[in-house]
């Protein structure tokens, strides 16, 4: 693999001053040359002026957070990252590579989650180029490479988790966003490392059931929520009934046989678990009549 290395370059302002002085001096000699100069001397001065003008082509500008990848007749010569006006061999070709932080948002992909349910998912990836040589020479188009590999990683991630977990011990796309984001970042980084790209952040930007099953899954979620709420209500009601029976027994307020105890438990559960307000019935007789 081709690794990034620093290319040889010199400060452009100093080189520009030297070349302009040399060019001006050569032009002055050519214009004010002695009448007896031979044709060979005149041609030599003209060639020297052309050579100095050619050296001016070696000047180039490097913007902040930018790199210039140098090539000499197809061979990698290094990368210049020092911002400002620089000068290098005029025969170098200089390819501009941005080192700034960039965002990429994938399209909404329709995939199946771990349980086979069709879902829609999209992700946002924050990335930047850290190795210009790999970005230019290891892949054909590093920006398109980021796009394709990110979408492939998001598809693979969606199939590894279920949309919503019914057990708290299981991880899901909706319930464990932090863990899923870390997993996605690592997987995308593994895919893009060969292109000289560093992934700074990756997170899910859109997550939903596919339209054809969205209504059915909504009903399923509502049913699960109702069951969970009922379970909490029953657990609380049983605890309150147990506490009531224990207090009656400890304080010796009254003695209940098994049949009356069962009736009392049934009545309390109806009162505590019912969705509507209960209507009290006053017993004017004894507890057994």
C-alpha cells in the first residue's frame, strides 16, 4: 500500500521573488544587449527567459486543511500540507485533496431487521481524509467509496439487530442507540481504513418500519405496552392485597376463613385492577349474610 509522505517544497514567496528578479534581469540583458552579440547569445538569453518562466509554473497555493498530492510522471512524490504559497518541481502534477471534516447522509434504505421485519433506515457519517496517498491511489474515487461502503455497513448493521426488543436483555436499534452507533462507527471505519479515511462519528438519522407493516407493528407495540402496564397493575394489586391481609391478621381486627378470605381477595383485585370506578355495596347484615 502507498503511504503518505511529505513532499519537498520551498516557500513560494521567496522563490517568486528570486524568479522575478532573475527574469527581469535576463529581459534587461536581452533588451539592452550589445550590438555585437551573436545570434547564439541572443537565442541563449531567450531560452533562459523561457526557462525562468517555466520555473514560475512550479508555484501553487495550499489552502488551510488541504493537501496537494504530487506526482512525477506517474510516480508518487509526496504530499504538501503546509498552507500558503509554495514552490515545487514544475514537472509535478498537483492534485488537490480536502482534509476538512465532511458529512455524508445515506439514502433511506429498506432492509430486513434481525427478525425479518422490513424497516427503513438511514445514517449520518462524519468523516475526513487523513492519508491523502491512500485516498488517491488505493481506491478509484474515495468519495464514492465512502458512500457505497457506508450504505453497505448500514444494511449489515440493520440485519444484526431487531428493530425493537421485547426483552430488556436484548439489544435493539430503537432501544440501544449509543451501542448501535458505536458498532456502526467501528464497522464503517473498518471498511474505509484502506481509503485513508477516518470516521469521526456515525449515527442513525432515520429509523421506522416499512409502510406496509407500520400499522400492524404500531398495534403490536400498543398491545405490548398494554400488557406491560397490566402486569405492573396486577403486581401492585397483589402486593396491596397481601399487605391488607397481613395487617388485618397482625392487628387481630377480624378472623377470616378461607372462603371469606378468597372473597375479600377477589373484591380487592376487582377494585384495584378495574378500569372503571367501582360502585360500593353496603352490607347491612353480618359478614356471612
